[in-house]
C-alpha cells in the first residue's frame, strides 16, 4: 500500500524530547515500513525516518521559534497538503495527522475534485473548540473520515464522520520495567494548569511521599510556573528533574510507586499513562477524557474523582501486580496493535473509494455513447 503520512511541522519526527503527536507518528511510520508498505512522510526539516521523507519546512517551527497562527505557518501547512495531493508522489491514501484549520478546506476540495485520493484525518488535539466542528462537517461533505484517539475524544463532536477509535501504542520494547525499589510518586509530561501539577503536589504531600517531576515548561506556561508552581515546589517534597529523554523514562517510571495523572480537561489520550504501564508502573488518574478507557481500575491503576480519593488510592497501589500491568500494556497498547487497526481503516476507505469510482465510470461511458 502506498501511504502518505502528513505530520505537524512544529516538531521533528521523532522529537528529541517532548512531543507526543510526533512520537506516535514516528511509531506508526516505522511499523508501516517494517510491514512492507511504501510510506512517504511529509514532515519538518530534521526528521529521521525509514520512510521516504519530504521535508515541508526548513526546520521544526518550535526550534525556529515561529508561533502558531502566523502567515508563515499557514503557508507551510497549505503547501504541505498541496504537495501531498499534487501527484508528484503517488499515494493510495493520505493520512493527515495534524490540527484542523478552516483554510485547509480549499486544498481538500481541490484534491477531491481532481484526483479523489482517499483521505483519513486524525486531529490529536481538542476538537470541539473554535471552528473545528464546522470544518469536520465540511470534511464529511467531501467524504473525509476521521479517526479518534479515544471514545471520549469522539464524543466531543459526535456528529463528525467517524471511522474508528484507535488508541495510541508504543513499540513493545521501547520502555520496559527495570530493577528498582519503587520509592516516590512520578509526574511526567508538561507543566500546565490542565495537566494537574498543583493537584499532584497536594496529593503527594497528603500521602507523605516525595514527588519527582519530569516535565517541560512551554513558553506559554512560563508565567504559571514562575508565579504558582515554583513557589509550591519550594515548600513541598518535590524533586523537579525537568524534561527527560526516552532512555531516561524507563528507570524513572520503574522507580515510581505510581504515576500521578490528575488532569482537569478531556485529554484525547494521554500517552504517559501507557508509558507508565509499559514499565509496570500503576497510574492514579482523574476520571477525565480517555482515562477510564485506558486505566483498568484496580488492575493497572486507580481511576478517581477527587484528590482525597487519590490519596486513599495510594494506600492500595502497592498491592497491584506490576507484571500484570506490563502484560496489559502488551495486550492493548503496542504500536503493532495500533498500526493494524489503522491498516484496517485504510483498506476499508480505499475499497469504498474504488467502489465509488467504479460506480461513476459506467455512467460516464453511457453519456459518451449517447452523444455519439
């Protein structure tokens, strides 16, 4: 199968550190190539891949310090889509995996009006805000189907043209349990109000545990960190490690009693949860977004509704079987499982496109004969 994967341009694929979307795209592309498919990755400069790479920007926008919403970003994304649909590189299907913007519609309309290359779209972000629901309605009119990262993700715009829910996955041996005596609570990812860092500190303090924080601070959250988070860290038992690499995540999560994931928004997936599971680390998470779909309460962690319930869960988290947690990761959240589900969607969409094309062809022939 000839597959085009269209990546965001804010980070390279894969990112060097933080960048969940680009990391998942990397896992998908590498697995597709391993399975023998002809994959073309449209991504930012500096990306590394086993597929054919089409660099659609001189470098990743984050490294170049180019903010979202600028004409430069808009022009680059437009050119990226136009190139993927131009016919310069032939594809059986195009899978777009970045945010949804109304200006992209003109490019999509031109493609579907001329070449009719089947398109699947996956937006990794919140999809119920701004003009995204309208964009999805227009995509449905054009026959473009969507995949959701969770049922919760889909539920925020239920009327969209959904094809499937496909949870994220990781390469089976990328993160594995290491020998360690769990002795602290872990917070991993990004420091932002919606990620619940303040709640994580309060939960660890109430439970009497040290909290190790391995997280980045985006420029957009720098004021929040300086004014609220940093003072709280100073007066609490917090070890702020900062952003960590892939190789550091295994030991970090293996040494944790639990990962604390007290989000306050409908997060579409939450990659850190399955990273923890891959290391056999239980997850204590708030019942928001995809959490109840990912965490099996009482098996791979605990799903709670309040900080008090999270503190109570700390009393029992040590009784969970860390080997079973790793086993459930292998059964549910590997990149092999994820990619197989995407391939099923691709095959279904291509078959439907071929059927529609064949249905149109006889009508054209009949009309031509009538003119003669």
